[in-house]
C-alpha cells in the first residue's frame, strides 16, 4: 500500500506516463509481485493510492526489488518522479479478512475502494470528525 499527492499538479500527466509505463511494469516483473492497482481519490486525499498484491512480505526483501532503488536500475527520471510525491504513506500489510467477490482479475478496471483510518483508543476526539 502506498499513497500520496503530487507537489506539482501540472506534472500529473508526466508522472502518470512514467508510473504506468515504467514504475508499475518494473514491479510486476519482480518475483513475488502478483498485481498492482492504482486508485485516485474521489473526495479527500491523498489523491493517489496504489495497492500491490504480493505472495508474501518477503517479495520486498529480494535483491531484484532492492536493485530498483540504486543506479543503474534507478534512473534520474525515477528519482525526479518519486521526488514529486508528497505526503507519502506506505505500509506493508497482511490480509486478515476478505468478503465479497472471490477473486477479481488484476486486468479489470473500475471499482470503488473505501479506505478508513481508525484512531487508536485514547487518541482524542479530533480524529473522529
């Protein structure tokens, strides 16, 4: 799971071309990466979110994955595009529950995703709206 906004909204088309044409295909080619889905906020933010389905959390520990973060695999363009991402949120999670449709193919486009952030007990009423 990763989410964030762009520092320069005028570069959204450039970012989207890079993300769809380079970033996602690189990750989908890695061992243990099963699917990738991109989402855009209808309301609120952050504006962008991506969900990557992995065989296990160990997919993020492979040499191939680690190589994406350093030259020569990581390019100046990669650094520039990642640098546009502000307010990043990133979490590695394990699925603990599922309901609804059995398995939706990764190639299917469309749908609605609702993300709720729950405040820990004692966090105060300001987080409860």
